[in-house]
């Protein structure tokens, strides 16, 4: 199981990748949006 810091680093990396100009294909953007949302829910549930 990965620790929270590692998950947060991966989340930030994915966010930067999504915001870069190379990642402007709508299907890829949508996929990352769902992935980011799922990661957010996971992190949120651990802190409730």
C-alpha cells in the first residue's frame, strides 16, 4: 500500500501533465478528470 505522500505526489504530477499544452485531447483530459476525482475521493475518505 502506498503512503499518502506518494499518492499526493502522483496526483500533483498528473495535474501538471493534464495542464500542459500536450495534453489537450478531450478524451485524455476526460480520463484524467475521472482519475483525479477518484483519487480525491480516496484521500477524502481516509480523513473522515
